[in-house]
């Protein structure tokens, strides 16, 4: 992040380079951040203060606040969204709680969002939002948001201005929980299509990045020379001790340092996002960087949803903005500790109500009770990966992919494979792709993996082992370790 001046071509005077903003004192940058947001029409200031008040509520008061907000969005959807009006749900009944009424709403799948997009849009903005390519006529208003399309088919939703403000508040809360609140300099190892295509960021983007004192690293660039450049950048800023990163990108950088026995830049905290933080990933990343890792969970269409605190006893759900359910395949709420499908109801998005949205992830709820940190927010005990990551045995049994990660990364880890991917094409046809790190012992290691896979899937399925030079990321920049064609939408399966 350079600090320089540029001269105006007409008067020859020196003007402040945007990047110089990052050198201002943190309190001043925080003041400027909220001032800039107010200038563009955002209400992030009062929303952030309200978010912090929720964090101080007693458990009973928090439950009442959640119920009021949940009742408000359910009532609004039934009255102002054509999609929900035509479901025949009817208004909330006398004596019925908002949580009981919520159970009468059907699950909202990604397919339903794509098929019914115009009907989900609220009445007051339907004339402006005709489809996924619509653009707001006002500077800070509703915004079209598209997912990364990790299964090949992006999902498009709308965030109204209130949802955008609450989404920004969740990001500020997560930063604070992970030990680097707004104003603290940090590295951001994230996907940047603009950098990849050598496109210039907008002035507003550059100003916000500078006010955050953010040093960007492109997770889309993962060749060996790119990883070395990332390491060099971290070393050039020894005073910066915090990192926000894709889980896979942070693990890849840690593996690069470990496998080459390079001295690692020392960090204090790492916020890991956009993937599953396995026990193996946590141990690897923390040991290499000497840092405390915080797991953050969220998505583009739902914003940040939960984050660990320093107690590391689950991820705190951001209750002012989202209501979370974890249910089994029949829709019944799973007991604490039992994995299930994660459903999200956004509480502040009245431009595009999303109720019981099936986000596609598996999780287990933590037991009820207040976290030792003092926050009253309910917790997710564990994130268990994506539903798409479930694998299918020959007899049709669905099994978690965790054991594959365990075989490759723990029990049979000989540090001979740098990256890998398992693709299930049919119940009897699976492909294991890998990028070798070392040759000595590789054949024996692959043979052991083949035997381990057969112990789970049975002797009949055919396992193909393919050595490759690169495992391409998804359009959002994340690497999919598991690709199950049996669970992808019909129009995106490969023959």
C-alpha cells in the first residue's frame, strides 16, 4: 500500500493519494468511514449502535426482540410479496407465536428463488426490479446480489437499503469479535476479479479500503510465484498482525510455507471465511502463522451470519439480522450437536423477503445457554460443510465428506499431495485428482487412499486417479474439494 501524492494537471498542486488515508489515526478513520457512509445515503451509524444494544440484552429480552422482528418480516411478506401471498399460509393466528407461524412457511430453495424471482420482489419496488440485471435508479438503495455459483448456477437476490446497512453492521461485528475492530490494519486474502483482469477499482472502493487500512491479496492468484508474493507482502508490513482470508486460501498459503520450510510472517488473529474450518485446517493455519483463528460464516445472498468469539465455543448467530433454524430431512428441528440443514430467515430485508431460505449448508446447533463471553446470541456449535459435499455409496447411503478429508489430510497424510479434489460422477464412478508435491512414496500413498475409499464405498465402485497441474477454483475463487454430480441440479450435471 503505497503512500504518495499526485498532481492535478491544471493547477500543478499536490493532492492526497487515496491510499494515504490508511496512515491516518484509527479513530479518525472510523469517523471518516461513518461520515462517508452517511454521505452516500447509508444509515450504518444508527444501525451499528442498535446492533451493539442487542448484544447487551438479557436472554429473555433478546428472545422478545427476535420474536418482534420475526413477526414483522412474516407479516410484511404475507402482505407485500406476491410469492408469499399466493402460498395460502394466511395471517398469524391468535395466540400463535412468530416462531410457530414460521413453521407454516415452506422452505425457500435456490431453485425457487430463481424460478420466482419477480414474484418474491416486494410490491413497492417491483416496478423497478424487473429481473436479475436491474439497476437501482438511486445512489444508495436496493442492490442486486448474485452468489458465486459454486454449483455452476448463480442465485440472484435483492438487498434493500436497510438490509445493506444491517449487512455492513454484521461485518463490523465480526471484525470486532475476531480482535481487529474497524480501524485496525489487516490483510485481506480474498478473490479479486478486478485484479485478475487488471481493472481499476472505483474511487469509492479504494477510499473504503483505505479507511479500513486493508492490504489486499488476491486469492484468485495461487501459483507458486503468487504465493511467494503474498508472503513478501506480509513481510513488508510487519506491523500488521491480522488477516481475513478464504479458508482454502489461508490453508494453501500455510501449506506453501510449511512444505518449503520458510519462515512464516507472525500474525495475531486470522478470520477464516467462505469455507469449512476443519480441525486439520485450524491446526495447520494456527501453527504456521502462530495466530488465533476465528471462523466466520456467511454468504453473499445472506451477508455474514455468525462468527466465533475468543471463547471458541461455537459461532454466535447475528440475531438482529437473521433467524437460524437447523432441521433434519423431514423438517424437524435437530437436537443440539446433531447436524442438519441450515435455514435462514433474513429479518431486515423487506425488498426481497427470504424466509426459511435453504442456504445449502449443514450445521449443528450448540446447547442453549449464554456463552462465557457474555453475548446472549445463540450459537452454531459446528459447521459441517455443504449439502452438495455429501457423497453417495453404492447402496444409496448418503455419507459426509469429512472422512475423505481425514484420509487425505490426517491418517494417510505423507505430505506428498499438495492439492486434491474428489469428484463423484455416479454411485460407481469416482475421480480423485491431485497435484503431487513429492514423488518418493507417492504410489504407495495413492494405493493406501484407494483401499481407504473402497472401505467406505465398497469394492465395486471404480476409482480413477488423475494427476493434474491445477485444480481450477469456482467462479467465486473457492476451491471445491468435493464435487458430487449426483447432487448438482439436473441441468448442470456432466454426462
